[in-house]
C-alpha cells in the first residue's frame, strides 16, 4: 500500500487507503509494524505526517482509528529521530485537534515523552530535526503557531490527569526550553501564549514561567526581542513580568541587546508558519521604547543603557555593531542614555570605533560625533587606534563614506592642533 507522504493528499488517496484497510481486515498486522524509508517510519507515521486539508480530516481520523484497532501498539513505535506518532501529528502547520485528542486519549503519558534527534550516527538523515532535540509533543506543536484548541488538548483535557499536563507544560527540551520559549520564538499567536501562561499558573508552576532561562540563558522575553513577534505579544511579555527586562543571558546580554542585534527580514513570516500582517510586527524602535519605559518604572533607563555584557559592551556598542542604517534606533539610545559615546568595551573600543569598523551608515557616525563632540575622535582603543584609523580601513567606500572619512580626518587633525 502506498501512503500519501509530504505532498498534499487528495480525496482519492484517503479513499484508497480506507478501501485497502477494509478489504484486508483479516491480514496480519505485520505490514503495520514494518518500517520504511531512511526515517524508519511506520505506516501510521506516514498517515500522520501527510499534508491534509481540513475537508479530509474526518477520513484521516477514520484511517487512524482502524490502524489502532488492528495494531494498538503502533502508538509506541518510534522513527529514527525517536518520534512517536504523537510527535508526528504535532509537526504540522494545521494540526487537527480532534485527531490530537484521539491519540492522547489512547496514550496520555505520551504528551511529555521526548524525542531524541541529536544522533551523530544519523546526522545526514536527521537534517532538519536538530532543533527538536529532546522535545515533547507540545514543544513541537508550539513550533507551528498552534491554536488554543490544540494546546488545550495537552493541558485542559478530561482524558489527561493534571499531573501529566504539568509534566508536559514544565518539561524542558534538550536546550532547556519550555514550550513557552518555543511558542514565543516562533511568534505564536498571542491567544496561544496567554493560554500557556494561564495553564502554567493553574497547574502550579514552581516559579513564573517568564523567569525560566534555557541553556543559553534566554528567557521568553529574549526570544521576543527577535524580529517577527507582534507588538501586542511584546507588550504582554514586558508588562506581565517587568523584572525580566533585567535578566541577562550567559553572555551578559539584556533583552534590549537582542533587539539591537537582530536583523529584520523582508517579511513577517520568517519566525512563524502562520501568515502575519507586517503592520502588526513590533519594530525595533517600538520594542526599545517599551523596554526603556519599563526600565524607568523598575529602576532607570539610564542604568539599563549603561549595563555591560561580558565583552564590556553597552547597548550603544551593540547598536553600532548591528544596526547598520537604523538611525532612529541609535538616536533613541543617545537621547536616553546620557554620556554613552565614550564608554569603552573590553578592547577599548568606543561605539564610534565599532560603527566605523562594521560599516554603519555615515548618518549614524555623524550622530555619535555630534552627541559627544569632536573630542571623541581622539579616543584610542587598546591597539592605540583612533576612529580615523578604523575609517581608513573601509574598502571601496561609497561617495557618502568617502565624504565621511574626509570629515573625520579633518576634524581629527583640528582636535590634535587644539590640544597642542
């Protein structure tokens, strides 16, 4: 029997499968136990990974019921990435909640079962599975912009005891991410994120879910600082737990540094499998304003902008490394942060050194010089280089960069004469 795979299935596909199952009721279950292809998928794995339009959901449910009547242990079969059938049904852009509840009702304990795809022996075969290292089915569902109805199948289901739901919701994957981390990272719908938070509270999470840090020290808010999250989601995460704006990752970076270091894509679908309106995505400037306002309420914005990561970088250093042409973003920091332009990182670089080294737009370079004054042009890093030395390293400068280099050279010379 040929089972529909990753291409979109048709009505004929499901009718053919049903006819086969009905015509071969007395056959042994041997064919259902067989594993196929490089991923070691059983027939049930294939059925669950098929791309199915909603109009065929009921037929697929019927196929799965027949499979489980004939071979109940099919639910225990794992593929080469250690995916159970329940993991497989969750890896879909459009998860069928009724099918999900059917599988969970047959094996409730599987909702917190981990897959384990980090296997060096099968690195080529497992290409694309690495992110799901030791994920439970809810982790995987959260990668695909799940609805509240899908999440409730794990946590608000009469077929599942609360103690199992608690394990599912609070279990970390191999990177120490909670399902909430994944949902935020993939820019899930705000309703789904709020539901995860409510269920966490209802089931008695040991500490606030927003405070959990993964193996890199990332909180859900760190993930929200990447491009793709809606403005409403970002506001919710900050206002619900303002203290998380001060939590640093393993490199000492605050969430604001993540905003400043993230490069936006050309569309709003890079982080989520759902369609997201560009106008609803929070911009860098909006996120920075929200973080700085929250900082004023809990401590001070100036304190946040003067905090350093393990490289000795302030947020302005980070902005001058990554922001390229985001003039309004740098201006926000300069307006709020006081005397930041002369701050030095561990290599003795000021933000101006980094702006020139990483090819930031000349307008931002002028902003930095205007803010601090031309005296900043004489600041040396640990190698004894002033900003002019860095500017001279720019290869194939544009006409605007050429004028900028000339301006820096002239002003540097003026400052040297002024000090004599």
